[in-house]
């Protein structure tokens, strides 16, 4: 079944991101039946009071958490590209990241720090966190997420360089498996000018600095 009209139905709007909170009930019903079966398989009673609505709630939550499949990151950036001769580094740091590991379908979460050096065009600053959301709201591994964000900015804005650093905690490590509670995974990806040590060091210093 196509999920194009899943949660939520979308009017793409001018930036490819506008959402209308309206459900495709056929899709929700289909997913709910699967989750009902899961509850039964783990030994629960899906007819008891506390679980009566759980399959539907989980179905809606899952479609929300994977809504990135229905969004176009390139169109989001193109909707707010402006000609500008600014040629210094633009940094957006501490962008909240919430995603789900594709191996165990457990959450991982943390921060993304993104920089680019314009080459004739800048983009509205709010679009960069939205691009992060597009790729994060899919089943992911952190390494691929880092590269997808980098490649989208590179291929759409054609800047002189892009830098992406992501730091996340993975519940598949802290809740199961090795059960290490305080481990943080850091991934990075660089293109163009950010392959030069001087530029990369400037970026890393900026994302480490505290205002005030």
C-alpha cells in the first residue's frame, strides 16, 4: 500500500514542507492490524483496556517518525535560495536530531552542526534544520544520515564547501546490546573548502564555542 497519503497528508506548499494533520485511515487500519499481531506475539492481550488504542497510536506514531520518505529536501532548499555575494562561512549548529536506527528500529538522537561557504547563493536559515528532519525522519544509520545532508546541500546550493558533524546517543546501545549508557557517536563529512585543515578547524572551533 502506498504511504503517500499516510501521516500526515501533505500539501507540498511553496517549500515542500507544509503539513496537514489528516490521516489516511486505510493505511492506519492496515498498520494497526500488524501492531495488534505484534502485541499478541509478545504475550500481551490487545483487547485489555490499556492496549485497546495502542495499535492505532503506534501506527500513527510510526508514520510521523518516518514522514521524511514523503518530503523532498532539495525542494525545501530551492524554495528559499537567494542570490547573495556573501562568501564567508555560514554555520547552523545544535540542530536537534531525532531518528530511528534501521537495524533495531530504536531511536537515536542528538545534535547536528552544519556549515557551508556560499558560491553566489545563500539559503534561508530555517531550511537547513528542515533538511536535517527530512533525512532523520527515515530509518537510518548515522553515517548515511551525515552524508545525505552533506550531499543535498552540496548538490542544491553548489557552495564552495559543506561541513556536517552529527553527535548522537543510540538507544540500541544503551537499552540493549552492550548497554553503555553514556556513549556518544560522532560522524562527520566534508566537501570542497572544508577538506582544507584551516577551514575545517575554523568550523570545529565555531561549533565548540559558547556565545557570551
